[in-house]
C-alpha cells in the first residue's frame, strides 16, 4: 500500500459569505497534489489540543508535512511580541509543536514548509526573528508578488545535505512568502540553505534520515520544477524506507 503522508491543517475565520464567522480547516491544494504526484496518500490533519487524537494521527501516518500559515507566536520561544509580528494562532502553534514532538518520538520523516520550517525549529528549542527587519535593515525581498511557481530569489545549498543531493547544485532559485525567519537554530539541526542576506532557508536534522525544513514553498513550484517535486518524492521514499518500530 502507498504511504500515508499527513499534512498539518491551518484554520481561519471566514470573513465573508454564508459561513462568515465560522472557523474553517484548510490546506492549499498544492500540498495535496504534491503528495499525490510523489506517490503518497495525502491526509489532512485538523488542529486539536487533544493529545490522544494527535497520537491517533501518528498511528495512521507514515510521514508528516508541516504546512504554511500564521506567524508563530514568540511566546512559544519565550520572547514577547514586537510590533511587526503578524496574525498568530496559538492553538495551531501548540498543535504543531505537539505533532513534531510525537513524530520525532516515532522517528517519522518530517518536511516543514515555510511556517512549518519555523515551527519545526521552535518545537525543538530554536527561536525566530519576528520580522526580517529585526535581523537586518539590508535584506532581500522575501514577500513574492508574482506567480508562486516562479523563482523570487536564490539560495546557497551546502554539500552533504538532502537538498544538495536532490538539486545537485550549489545555488537554486526558490519562491518566497515569509517575513519571519529562523534566528537561533535548534540543537540537532544543521543549516543546508541560506539566501545571500544570511536568512536560513533550509535546515536538516543531523541524527535523522529525513527531518527537514525549507523556508520556501516547494509545493507551489512542484508542478513546473522537477527538483521541487523530487523533494516530495524523497519524503515519500523516506516513509517507505523507515524501519523504525515505536
Ligand atoms: Mn525567502
């Protein structure tokens, strides 16, 4: 049977239409398509604060995608909010952090995307810049205003990384939809992709076969970019090859 890849869902309050005022669980279709194209079974995992449900998710899935969404609350890494922090959803932060802890315990492969890349770092003890301007006043444009399938800026890949093995290049083009970035890297991770302004755009866990975060959105590029699609294939393959018995 094909491997089941869980995708952490976001949640937002409907502001218009018949269902205005109702919370909606969602992921962008590109995540679903990317998992299907990679040969996996996508399964959307709605947020909950019930640990038994989270553990139930873990019993079902073979790999985990942490999807994009709200800014991460700085309270998750013991900092107070600064003025440029955007909208947060603390219930989702707590959900994602518990998902990471449970998935790590079970040695599941994890792919964190954008917010997922950030929360992966926070869940394992790292910190974030609440806005790129708090890192430096000389940074690249990371908020893309063109087709999401196209390249916005480049990143340098480090050798001896999953990303370098997939892309077989020291520089690749990525899209960019973030104003937060990793500040202090969590223990156990190495940096595998950096933009020219020093923003950490890729991380990998050194003790696991496939626990990886990317600051860009490969799922949006995977329909037109073979290597971006390969990243999802690598996740599904990691799920297939995972022999860890919890
Ligand atoms: Mn970027």
